[in-house]
C-alpha cells in the first residue's frame, strides 16, 4: 500500500506514506518516529487484525505495548480534531483502520482469505484495563509533538477494550469484502495464486479508500472558512515566510511543528528568530536530519 500511495497526489501535494519498517529515521526510536509521523499526517490507517487483538488479551496493567501506544496517540489526536476545538500543531484528522478477521483455511466464496472481523465480537473479550505506563508514554509523546495543547484527562483512564472499540467504530477498510472470486473457478487456481490475487485486490481497495478519505480531508480544509477569533501567535502572518522557506526545502511536513515551536517560544516572525539567535534551536526542535538542519539555519541567517 505504501509504495502505491507514494505515487499519488492530493490537491497539489504528493502523498508521503509513513511505514514503520521503511520510514524510521536512523538514530530515532520507534516511539519518537511514529509520534512525529502521526502529528504530521492527515490520515492514519492502522491494520487492526484478530492476530493483533490476540496479543492484547494477554496484557496486564504493568505491560508496555507499542501497538496500543500508537493507537492511543491516534485516538487522542483524532478526537481532538473532531471535537471542534482542533489540535494546534497537529495535522491528523482521521483514522481509517484496515480491519482483518481471522485467516481462513479455505477461501470464502468471494475469494477473501480472511473472515469478518466482527465475527464472535472480538472486542468484548479484550481486557477492560488501563495501561498506566503506556498512557504516560503517550502523554509524553503528545507533550513533545503538540506542546500547544495538553493531553486530555481521559487519556490515563482509557482501557484496551475502549480504545479498540473506538477504533472499530471508525469508517474502515474491510478486508473480507475484497472480491477475488473472478478469474476462473477456485479449482483452477493454486492456493498461492488465490492468496496473491486476494492481496492484490486488498491493496487496490485499501489504496482507493485511503485516497478517497484524503481527498475529502483536503476538500474540507480548502473550503473551511477562516476562524472568527483573532489569530494566535502560531498563526501569526509574520511566520508565513518561514512556512514558505520550509516548503522550499521540501519540509512541508514540518510546518505545523515549526508553528507550534514558535508559539511555545514566543517567536512571531523570522525577524524575532534572528534577533533572539534561535535559528539552531528551531532546527533542533524540528529534529531534522543534519544536512537539512544546516541548510535551514543557513537560509534563515541569509534572510
């Protein structure tokens, strides 16, 4: 799915797909990388499978789990965006899970290789417990990546069952609905061919639905009226030049974070940044790769 999406364009912006195993930056931990990626993404599309839930049934309050952590951060950011208050410094608007039921011993009549995710009500058997260590790490990630808005009080009380229940109530890509039944009878095709055909059609289905969701987010953003309230420092017109500079360096995904950093540090323009001699502080706050950081500092000093 990731390579397919990376060839697409929404509006005038090329889609950049973050896949954990491919996009983790050298020297950056998993938690830092996916937290940064979520805040700078319009849409999250986690794979929610019976296999993933089976592991969650063994969790106790003392456990730490990166999958639960990632989903918890997603829920917090999406709920902020949907509350009407927004989430200053975060671009994440929607979660579109890819739901996958248990693997089937034989293909379903439509060729699907997995069953209905909701068969047997898998969410009901998840533990109704909170994970304090995971919630604390989620709060740390949110505080670092979205400093302008503190985590919600509900974060620490979120249970595994409630979080997955929320996830499965979102508009989702349903893997068992992928129709791989055409192309000859099942008896004429090898199991390997059936599996490959199912995977291909699932990728087609997921890619199309993700792009449709991205287009809706883009259209809503383009048509949204300007806020009636006076702009906050993070929306200061004096920072438009910084936005353009970052976009010119192919760092458009860092614009929201740069605005949040400027808001937190009282910077309302590039002139403020230069007078305070905080160019390198900004580059460090954005956690850029060394070459990009040096180029950004140089360009700022040339202003």
